[in-house]
């Protein structure tokens, strides 16, 4: 009898060891918690800085340009002599050329009057935008309008100020063009007692030399570029984005500029989304439709004085942003029977849970239903993870 009991116990032990040996091994997984916090949906693209208002000094007539002494980066002031042109040895002074010079002078004077009228109109618009912003800000303090309405009014006021500054810059440019046309007429008119055969091209604005097209003395013809002048302290950022992303970007939208050479991120606002696109071949040889998005840097200029024209920056556009959102790691989500699902950790086992999601970000996704704050979910689940499988946790 005792012998039979021992044999039975041995058989049960063998069966138990076999069952223990052949049971599925726990699956090694990585986990993260479901948390509450800020969630942002963003678009990231590479952009370039550029001077907002630039002026290209070109030759108004055929002449001999003297050697240019200015270097790229040199500061110039309004009215400074940029380059001196000497009359060619045998200038052709025919009546038609003289009439064309007079017509260019008349056109330049008309353009100057148009630019001045634009300044007056934009000054009135900027004044109205500032007063509207102040009025809405007072209403917001009494909680009569939303904060977003005040932000839009502030963006409109900033845009109006920027347009006014550009219009004033165009006035200075028009003055320079008028003076160049007037000087060209004096240079070509043999009957003008003030004609000396020497023409000095002066700077139409105060700024810095951005580009020098040549240095040594040479013959120039009408329209040949000589120098490019601009103010590098007034920069904008041009970013080309996919057309499918551009339709989600709006004027006044918040932008962060990163990886521009400093750990300090720069704040910005979208000023304009251009209405036309262009075709660009990507590094992988894929043909893409892209759209230019123009944004202003709103951070204190003291933080980005080292930025210059055509510098690279990384732009992150905030399509949607909200605080105190229940969020799950995006890498934990997968499609299951037409819905979204995750594997939640319950008693060291994987539990398949259907979830309803909202906004999707690069790192986190908004959870509307199915999970609670503090739940632990499996990230990057592989094919070995199934509902009910035992788990082993990396790092524990």
C-alpha cells in the first residue's frame, strides 16, 4: 500500500514538473503609464531665416563701375555712397535714350507717391488694430470675450505694424529709385549744366551689406545687380511644408524655432501661408508639393542677435495644444477589429483593452475612453503579446 502511494506521488510530481516546464514563458515587454498633462499636435519642418526688407542696388545706365570698397556685413546709412559710376568713353546720347530716362524718372516719382499713400493707409489700419486690441483686452479682463479673440487681435496688430514698417521701407526704396532715375537723367543729358559724367549710387535705407555681386571695377549695364542692402535685425522665417500640412496651418498660429544654434527656443507666430505651391524633389527622390509658410520671431531680439540672413532653423507649428489631457504613449496603440486597442498590464498579464482616442501627437495620444490615469500599458507590443499572456518587465 505504501509502495503504491509513493508511486502515485512520484507520478504527480513528474506530471507537475512537465506542466511547469512546458507552460509558455513570460514575454519580455516595456511599459509606460497613462498620465495627465499637456498634449500638443505639431508639424515640424526645416526653415531658413531671411531679411524682411531687402533692397538690391542695380546699375541704372551703362557705365564703368569703380572698385567696391564695402564688404559683406558693413553697415551703411541712408544716403551713403555705395558705388561710383563713371561715364563710358563714348556714351550714346540719342533723343530716344534721353526720353526713356525722363520716362523712368516720371515712373519713379509716381511709384514714390503710391508708396507714401500706402504708408498713410497702413498707418490708419495699424492704429485701428492697436485700439481694437486694447478694447478686446479690457473686455477679456471682464470675461466678456475669449482669450483666443484677444490673441487674434494681438496678432492682427503685430501684422499691421509689420506691414506699416515694410511700407515705410518701400517709401525709402522708392526715394532711392527716384534719385537714381534723376541722377541718370542728369548723367545722360548733355544739355544739363550739372552733368559731370560721374554718378554716385547712394544707399536708399540704413542697414548692412548682405551681398556684393562683384568687387573689382567693371562695366555694368542697366539692371545689372551691384549690392544687396537690408537690415539683419529684422528677420522672418520661411518654411516650406507639405501642402497637406499647410492646409492645417493658420495665420497667428504659435511656432517654436529650435536647433538654430542655441538651447534657447525662440517663440514665433505665423504671418502668412502662401496661396500657391511648388514641386520639390525630396532626398529620397519623391516628388512633393510644398507651400511656403512665413513666420515672425516674437522672442526678445536680444536672444537671437547672432542669427543672420539665410540661417537654418527647425520650426515646430502648434496645430492644437491643451493642458490636463489624459494621454497614452502613441507607441502603445494598434488597430484591432477596426478600433484602437492597447495592452494594459493587470496582475502581470496582458489585458487587451479597446480605447477611444482623440488628438494624436508624435509621442502621446489623447484618450477619451477605455483607460484611466495611472494605468500601465505595453509600448511597442510585438506578435508574442496576446490577451492573457504572462509578462516579464524590462528594467525591473
